[in-house]
C-alpha cells in the first residue's frame, strides 16, 4: 500500500459494503482444558475439560470476518435439521444483525450440520474431531441455494465462494452465480478446494494457499518465479481472472491475467504465529470486501495481508478488527513510538486501567501537521494538567477537509510518530471526523485542553466535560507560532 495512503479513510470505505458469501457453513467447537498426566490405558494425554465455546466456521467464519470489518454480509448456506443447525442459526443471527447482515440457511434433513471440534490445552491443539457428511446436495436444496444466491447478487458489491468441499458449491450453482455476477460487474472471489479449478471458470479471483496452488497447477511453488508461473498456468487453464496466492511465511503473491499482467509480491507481516485456523477465511473476506469497496487489487491484497497477520497471532478462528489493521500499517512507520498510537478500543481499555489506579485522563486534539514550539508548549501544559494525556489526531482526510487539498504536509502515521515521541504525550488516537466530539463523549476525559485563542464556548466538547464535573483548560499560546504561517513562508522562499 502506498506510503501516502490514508489508512483510516480507506478502512472507513469498507463500512456497510454488502458482500454475498455462498458456501459450506459449519460449527466450530473449541474445548479448552489442561493435561497433567498420561492415560494408563494407552499412551495418550488425559485432558481435564475447563470450558467450551462455539462459533461459526467455514463460510460462517468468512461472515464473521466481514462483520468485524464493518461490512454488511449476506450469507447463503445449508445446515441440517439438528441441534447444531439451530446453533449455527443463532450464532449467525447474533453475528450479522448488528451490522445489518443476514443469513439465508437452507435446511436439508438428509445431511447433518458439519461440526469441527478442537481440543486445546496449554495453547496447543491436541486433537480435532470432525462430524460431517460431504456430498452433492439434493435437488430441492440445490434449487433453494441457487435461488437465494441469485436474489442476493442484486444487493451486493462483491461475491465470495467459500468452498470447503462439502457439496454446497456444485458446478451448476457456481456457473449460475458467476454468470449472474458478471452481468452486474460484481467481483467474484473464490476460496478454492480440490485440484481442478476449472469448476470456477469465469470467477475474477481465486485465493489458494501454497499447497493448493501446487496441487492445482502441478508445478513447483518454491520461489517467487515458480509461484508466478503456477498462478499463470491456473489463470490460463481454468479461465480465472487472477490469483492471490497465500504463501505462509513468504507472504502473498498477486498475479493478474495476460502476458503482461501485474505481479505483486507482499512480504509476510506476522511476527508470531499461534494458530493458522481460519486465516484463509480472513484473507478472502478482507480481499473481496476491499474490491467491493472499489479498492485497487494491490491495495486490497495489502489489506488482506495485514488482516491475515493479525488473526494468525491469535488462538482459534479469530477475526481482524479495523483498528488492529490500521495499527499494523502505522507500525511500519511508527517504530519505537508505535505502542503509543492506538485504536479507540485499545485506548478505552488503557484509560480504564489508568482510572483504576486513580489517574486523571486529559485530552487535547489537533492536526499537528508541522510540529512547532507552540504545539510543544500546549502539549506540555496539557500534560502538566493531568496524569495521562491523550492526543486526538485528525486523520489525513479530515485535515484535507479542514485545511485544503494541499494539506497535510505529513501523513497521519508520521504526525502520530512525532507526537508519540514526546514525553508529555501518553497516547495518540486518530479520528476521521472533522471534530473530536464523538471521541470526547466516548473517552470522557477528566481534563480537556485547548489553546487560549479559543473562548470556552468555542471549545468542542467543553459542555460535555463540564457536565460530569470535568475541567476545561485554555492553554497559553506561544506568540508567532503557526503551521499555516510556516508553510506560507516556505512557499515564498
């Protein structure tokens, strides 16, 4: 992704984008416990179970990832007429309703709901037990799936085919959905299964992992050149528009159709890998959502790469939050100061910890485009008036709206890094609105600081802070200091 990309604005473009997910939904169970001894009956560990959780898996995990990213997912899948099927329905409703999404789950009495049960102790999986019946759907279920999917295509900006080989995505269903999406100019992204990708002919993208790429192409995938050749073979033979290959510790490779089709290699971002379960679901969700939001393929791949790095650093089939993705991109530039630049969720958790220790939280805000002595003085005064100072930083898009198209001079990542390097600043949080009112209402600082060039009634959020007994401080200004004036002097030479 380009260095000047406004990540906050980019992630904002993903909000409420409608995306259809068609495929094999399942129930993921996680059984947690501890192992303290080996069974006397056989050389196997005895696990003492402490707790169990359940969540949507397969295509359901794609829905979860889309919902976490702020999209509006529409799911079409099949469940059995059993207890697990009703559990999947309840989980889907709980996941999708808050973001305006919906799942159309076709009941098939002839097959059980797929369940994957993982037993985990000491942070490690000991065993996975699958209960499933893969195979072609009955004619009635196939017709119902096709009808629901074609109806949903008219409502969405992207389509995901999440193929786990359980039978929902038979060739006729795929052909009908791909053709309908093509008529609308709607991108189709496939998380594939099996060796023969010709069944996805006409789809815009497939997202195989390294093993799937090797098996489908029949070629080596040992280095960048070999991966590109394997991708081009699949594009040519299967009639696919492009390939986004995930390569574990080697990152991702994006290859588009044609002899001169663009190729992009993205380095792996993950620092520590705890669990790769569901990482492919995260990739296809983030990539398709970004394409549906109008991002360029390389930008979409970069977003998916960052999201995948986040989820493999968590245990279980996890999801990536927008704030985590933004922080991942900012981390490239923030270096040592990165721990101070946080998303809102992390900030609120930290503020709660500060307050439990009896510390007062202060807040000030601004663009801080070119940091000058006036800024430093204001921040020092603000820091002295509280125990921990939070700085609300206008995003790049917000600065452009307030200051004009030639601003900011520095990106939000660069401005955040500079602010975070100051001892008076405890945390920096980027906000995309024109004013920090919503941020102030959420954080509820004990002290609100603004420059003395404002009167009390002009300070955004002053009435909010005063309503719960907080203090508003008008800091003294350093004469002759202004970012705008500095830029004008530089322009005059």
